[in-house]
């Protein structure tokens, strides 16, 4: 069984978005691989926001 892990900063995705994203990942995997949707697992791993940093256009790292 495939496991897809979606890692996000805690609180960035509402439950409805998680459900929609999981359904679409499942649909695509099942269609491409010709397997039942029940074979696909999607997990959301939410991390504390302070564990994320982004790269800014100025070339310096910055939070968020």
C-alpha cells in the first residue's frame, strides 16, 4: 500500500482542504495504477510553524 505524507505547518490547512486533497491524491493514484482507492493512504503530518523557513527573493532566509 502506498503512503502519501503531506507535511504542513500546523493550522495551515482546514479539515475540508485536507479531505479534498486526500481524495484527489487517492483518485489520481488509483486511476494511474489501476488499484482500488482503499489501497491508498494519505497522512497529514503537521509541524510547528517555527520549524519552517522560506527563501526570500533577496537571497536571505526568512521565517514563514
